């Protein structure tokens, strides 16, 4: 519970960084939507369907758009996909900036934030790619579920078995992906707090930490994921029901700010949890400066030998 409180407290303490995250998110949202916006304006801008609120939820309108604008739709989707991939890659780098600022505890500084983003992008990308095979584990549980269903009910199970089995399978996939994100986050915490850029070590240490503290790690994640899901549902309902475009735009910006705040709070809460669970580890430093300083230190002078008695002198 204290880690959850710490995460929400950091939201209030880093308002400036939240505004920076909001601006970056808005920029990439515009880049993703802009090609599709021009296509929609050309295809449905002057039609009655395009003037109705929630027209994108109309399956008939979407089908007409795809069928009658095949070439433009394909080009727009390609541009949107490229912008989305760029946004996800940039989000990976931004997480390094957030962790750096939170770990230093000195408040938001532009040089610190962007320096951390650039410094940790490469290790975070390697860590992400090495962690992809961990997604096999949820797939194994899903396979065991399907196998047990086949062994008990055969090729033609009852309808209620299929109905509930599909929902359990969906829950396994969602829970598995959520668990995988916790493993990724704890591995990044290890890399930033220790300065160790070894992606493979971070992956296994993050995996062991989450598995040995499964309930605590999943609990901190759920404490921020549940409010984010409620916000998403509320925003989707608001988009369908509201007809005032200006009010909808303002509320949407407020939703984006809250979503970025919850994202930063989650990172802060998990970082605090990692520092409480994981024993402190000496940061990885370049030993070269220390060796240079040692080489520059003067060698201690040997102590002067005591005066020896001259030959023939008697000592008492």
C-alpha cells in the first residue's frame, strides 16, 4: 500500500513532467491520426454520416469507407502504422527519462530527462526484445486450458463450456500480458538504479523478482491499471454521447493528462517497490578514473632508519 501511495504522491510532485508527457503524447497522436483524418474528410466530410457523433462506431460507414476508398485507405493505414511504431519506440525512450528523473529525486530537469531518455533507449530496446520469449508462458497456460477442455468434453463441447472457456482464455491472455509488463518494468528499474546495462541480467532478475513477489507486484500494477481502464471506458462513452465538439476536445485533453499522470505514477510506485524489495547493489562505474587517481598519488616515503651506533660505541 505504501508503494501505491508513493506513486500517487509523485504525480502531484512532478506536474511539470506530466505536462511534458502530455505534449509528446498529443504530438504523436496528431501524427497517427492526421493521415486518416484527411481520408475521412475526403470520403465522409460532406455526408450526413460524417456529421453524426460517433460515426466511426458505425460499422456500415466503416465498410463503405474501406470498399469505396481502397487505395487511399491502404496508404493512410500504412502511414498510421509507421507513426504508431515510431510513437511506441519513442515511448520506450521516454520511460528511461522518467525513471532517471524519479531515481535522482531532484525534480524535473530538461537535461536530466532527455539525457536519461537517450542513454537508456538502446538497453531498454535490447531488454524488450530479449523479454519477448517470456510471452510463451501465458501461451502454455492457454494450451493447457484447451487441452483439458478437449480431454473432458471432446471435439464438440457444450455451448456453455465454449462460452466460458473463451472468456477464461481471454482472461489468461490479458493477465499474461499484464504480468509480462511488470517483468519489463522491474528489469528497467534494475538497469537504472544500478547503472548496469546488461539486458539479459535485467530480464532474469526482473522475472525472479516478480515471481517471488507476485501478489505485491501485480497489486501495484492493478492500483493504476484499474483507474486507467475506468477512464478509458468513460472517455469512450463520452465520445458517443457528446455532440459538442469543443467540449469533447477539452475533455479528451483532460483524459490524456490523467492517463499520462497514471503512467508516471505507476513507474514511480514500481520503482519504490523495487528499491524496498531488492537489496541495494553497487552502481556499475567506470574504474578508469579511480586507477588514474591512484597512479597520480605519490608513493609514501620510507621511514628514515634509526641512527645506528658508531663502531666501538657502547649502548646502554
